[in-house]
C-alpha cells in the first residue's frame, strides 16, 4: 500500500460488493477505514467462495487494510457507540459510508445532529431507495442481450459473471467521499452524498454511446460473440488447441496483424471486392467475418508458442485465453514478480497472493499489503484510542456483550 490518504478516517457499515470495495480502495491508499459488523458477522460474512473450514475468501478479499469493530447495534448502547464513532471529532474524520438503509439511528439528520459537517455517503440499489444487485441492474440496461452470439432477444440473455457495476460503483464511492471531503475543506460544509447502483449502470450506458445509438440510429445491437463492435478483433484457435484474442483497433495494431499473417494481398483484394477501406475501423468491422476467414489458417497451422513469439515480434496486440486457475498458477503478471502483489498470511485462512492498489504514486514508497482484519480484531483498540473510553468502560461493554473482539 501507499499512505497517500494517511489520517483520512472513514467509518463503514456495509455488505456485499460495492460499498466494501469502495472502503477497501480508500484503505489501500492509506485511509483509516473502520468497518463495523454485528457480533458474529453480517449477512455477507460467510459468503462464497469459502475454504474447507467455511471461512469466506470473498469477505476477507474485499476488506483488506480495514480495521474491524464488532458491535451489537440492535441495542441502544451499540447504536450510541457507533454514533459517537461516526461523528468523532477531527478534521480528517466525520465520514460515513454505508449501503444500509439511511433511516432510524442511521438517518443522515440524526447523525448530523452530532456533527454538523458530517459527510455521509449512502448507496442504494435504485434512485428511489429500492434494493438491487449487479445482476438485476445488468439485465435492466440490456447487456445480457448482447453477450454471446445471435440476434438480440432470439436467444436467452447471458449474464456476465463479473459484477462490473458493483466494482465501478465502489470506485465512484471512493471518488465521492474524496470529492465531498475536498468540498468540506474549502467550505466547512458536510453533506449527504447519494449514489444508486442502477444509476451507475445507466450513466455508463450513456457515456459509452449506447443510449445515443438507440435514440438517434433506432437500432438494436446484436450479440457478436468475440468480435469487437465497431472495429476488428477476434479469437483464434492455435494448432495445439490453445486460444488467443487479437485486436486491430489502432492503425499500427491492424498493420501488425496483416504483416504477421502474411495476408496483405488477400486483405487488399477483399477490401476492393467489398468496396471497403480497412484503414478505417468501421470498415474493418463490416468486413470482420471475411477478414477472420483469411487470418484463421495462419493460427491453425502453428502451435501457441510460435504464435505468441511471432505476434510479439510483430508488435501485435493480443492475449491468451486462460482460466483463472491457469492465470494464478502460470502467469508471471499474477505473481510477486509484479510489484502489485505480495504473499500475505491471512489468519484462519493461510498465505496467498494479495494485490495492492493498482495506482502507483511515484513520490511514495510502497508499504506491505495489509491483510483483512479478523472480525472484531480492533474493537478494544478503537474504543480506547478513537473513542477515548477507559479500561473499566470497555470491560463493561464486553461483559454486557454490547461489543466483541476476535476469536
């Protein structure tokens, strides 16, 4: 990690992917992110994937670098403690991130009464405060109908296993808190910041031109498999069954593909025959099926090792299809050779490869990647150092089971 946000404190009450990933992003940049959970863990504490001992790899992966306090916040005493923590004094404190309902003791107005300049970021599923998950949002914006191969709506829609909207929303959450904190530094004013998962997906739909395409052109995008819309890109099987993806988006990338496959004459004849100019991305897209037929024999006649070597020598842009397990076991970029990763011991789970934040601030040294906390690991520390409670007060809270530490 790099401590560019050192001193920046955020209290997080969250579950599932988007909100925890926003807090993790800030923690990996050096912020003090204090996550609170109910004693025994929240609704996502045992979420799959899990180890043979039923320890959640999901939960521990999404909460790297945070501190953990376990509180029974169904009780008034627990609610009071967390209110004090959220509204704790300090120029770099008073920031709260949650996807819990902003009502009752967690309402903005209630918490603002304890700290007038509170920054409160609340994530909801939709703009009306309803619930939603990545999959329900993704189907709403239409992408499952253009995933796979076939005419739109003529085949069953295909979901994407990567929760893109959750991940993007997590980054928006981190950005939103930083922007609101900068505003507070300039004006002294806190605020309620609202963000909806569905709005992130809808905004992206517009930002990438899909909305304009539907409204201006009146067209429905087809599912085109592993082609790349509006340009040239396709997957090819090598002689030994390995598979690669090649792209010809830029002029140099396109020239490299033509040169390495030795197909310049055939490509020139094809563009003349079709009345197209393959120096243009859109024309390459229109001729994609015929281009692929020309390129295909070159890949089919060579083993992967030769294909990889020749593509690299030609300066082509390409990638190998590999499973996640293959990536972890054999890709040097997914190893400690890459400064992004370190081998870290996670208590109760074991040692495995953990990523740092991908941003690299060149004026700061990299520090060790911080593992996820054990549930309640920092309860006593937070009560003493952050809230300033005395030893007898802390002992009473433990005795009354208002709070708990780690096992």
